[in-house]
């Protein structure tokens, strides 16, 4: 129903909307009886749905990962960037784990070594990028760990003996299992500490 442009309007004291003056009495009776203004956002909502509106739009929510309570507007950012229980991946092994455990995991994981195919030396994973940018294939770079290399071998530039592949795979598997168990134990401690 279109309103004529020359018709005068009046602002409803309940909903603050411009209402044609000829309909104002009828509108105010309906508006004040059926509608309620939300105290938070100012939207007019039916009185029978006011609580539902508050719960679905404004009520604090709990993060499903860490059980922290926060405003609904920040939940998405919290889960994506701030939640200590969000899943992240290790930059060295790409193992997924909770963000709270990442630092300790990378401390251990970054100390693992890998063979440089240019200079045949073992490099710590945390030093790999820097090493690759400087490595020219020679054996005179000393930034790598020199454990298990005798002084005579170091002087000759001989590469370290490679560990058997089975032992390396076993070590990686054990490390992964240890990290998984550590994460589970920590999660149980957090859950137990939150139970009233």
C-alpha cells in the first residue's frame, strides 16, 4: 500500500518510525502491544520473540574448543586466530596439533636433522632455510651440528654416517606418538580443571 507523498507523517514514540498521521493511533496501539525495542541493537522485535532474539543475536557464547565465554561477534576471530586449542601445523613436519602445544613441539621437531644433498652434511630443520641460501655444495660450512664427527673427519670434510632408514622412521613415529599422548594428557588436565 503506497503512501501519498503529500500526506503528513508523525514519528511513533515506541518504534521511532515515521507513520502517516492518519494511521498513528492504530499503529501505536498495535506497536506498543506487539513489539519491543531491543535494548542492545535497537531493532524492533515481536515481544514473544524478544528472548529468542537476544539469545540468537547478543547472548555471550562459549568456544567449543577451549570453553572460553565471549561476545558472539568475536567468536569467529577467536576460533581462527586466538583460541589456544585451534589446530595448527608444525612448520617442520606439518603435523597438526593444538596451538598451545606448537612451541614445545617445534622446539623438539626443529632440532631434528636432515641431510643436505649439496654438501652431504646434516642440518637442523630450524636452520635449513638459512643453510640452503648459503650452501654452495662445499663441505666447509660449519653452522651445522658437528656431533658424531671426529676432528679428523671434520678436517677432511667427510660427511657423517647416515642412520639407517628404519631407525629414522622409528624415531619419527615415536616422536609423533609422544606428541599425540602429550596433547591428550594436557587436554584432559584442562577439562578436569574446568569441572566445578
